[in-house]
C-alpha cells in the first residue's frame, strides 16, 4: 500500500506518494507561505487531496520543523511558522479522510536514511542534517528515538562551547552555531577579513556582494585554501559533537545530510580527525562509520510516508 509524505520546509512544501520500498510514485511542490500558518494547512490539505487521486493510500505523514509531541499529533513549537501548541493532526483530520501522523522533519529524514538509504544495514544510527541549522535523528535498536515528551534528538542544540555564541533556541554555545551552513558562512567571512588564505573569499565577496552557500561551495570544490579552512573548522566542531554523542548513543554509523554535506569526504575527513581526538577511551572504543546521506532532497517525504505507514499499522 502507498502512503503520502509531506515535508514542510522554510521555502517550499514537498509532497509525494511513496511505495513500501521507498520509491516515489508521484510528487509535487508548492511555495511555503511562512508567515501564514492557515495557508500552510490549506496547502498541505490540497496536496494530500491531489496526490490521493487515482492512488490506493493507507495513510499520510507530515514532517514539520520544530518540537512534536510524543503522540505525533501536536506541534509544540516551530521557529519559522507561528505554531505554538498547534493541534496539527486534528486540524488535518477535520478535512482529510486519511490516517495522519505528524513528525519532526529531521526525524523523518533520518528514518528514511535508516530504512532505505545509508543506514539500512545497521540497527543503531545517528544522523546530522547540516543545513541553515543542524537537525538530528537517532535510531536505536531499530527504533526512532523521540524521548519522553517527543521532543528528543534535537542534536543541533547540544552545547559544545560553554557561554559560546547565542543560539536561536535561547541557549549559548550550541553546535548549530558552530557546525551549520550559517556557521560556515560566518567562518568564511572571518577568513576573508584577514587576507592571506582568505583572498579568494574576499574577492568573491566583493564580486557577489556577499558570501552565500553557492559561492563558498564552489570555492571548496575548487580547492581554495580559505574555503577549505572554513570547512575544516566546521568539521572540527561536528567531530567534537559526534565524540560526545558516541559516549551516550554508541551508534554504528553517523550519517550527514543537508547542503553542507555535499562537500563529501572533504567534510568527513575533518569530522573523523576531530572525532578521534575527542573520543573518550580512544583506542578502546569501537569507531563508527561516517557517511554522506543517500536520499538527499527526498528523505523528508519518504521518511514521513513510511512513518505514517508504520503508525497506521500499529493503530
């Protein structure tokens, strides 16, 4: 039986009909009206209705940013949409004649990688999504970890620097401020300011008016020393965070997704080096693998659909 997966992002809402083997049967995308929460609900309902036409659908899953309750029904908080204790599942059930499940977007992406992508050969996996922020997902003994209240696995808010940079969550020193795409741009700008290896970054900033992910990514791919130094610094912080996570979770595999992960081994080599430097009981603790996510932009919809299918069978 097919299921529908919806992934609500900051700029777009993606939807897909997903088969039991993870294949996408049909898909569509619409722009996110981030300032209008009612318009987002209307868009999700319309997408589910259109994707259901001519399909045998067992359930629909919605992946949303922010904190989701343990019952997969209420959005406690999401940063870029004005949802606060929003009963999203009930709101959708009023208008859609399908079983509906709500989950965190990083959880959905991590579950997709575990079921159909880079993590399908292991039972314990930790995923870090390195985009504008840092998202996280934990699979332990084949089960998605959510915590007692449903808001667990917010790995981007693991603190790595006491009294460090302020984070949007209200704390200071979170890994999101040192290991995200936004952090990479900050580091690249700092290197551009000092000259030396930062000359190419400075030239690019003058030419484009700013340093964005596309410009820095191109310089990384070209082997520019300044851009690579920024990426290595980012990987250093992520490796530290992974060492701390290993002490608690002991995963067999770390999976990295998101736009920054497109750097591939250039990122992973820096992560591995810092991980080994900071791993407790180094030399006696088995080391996990570090890999790049396989499903890329489809992970959210595939994971949301598969979680909805699993939950539907369990209800």
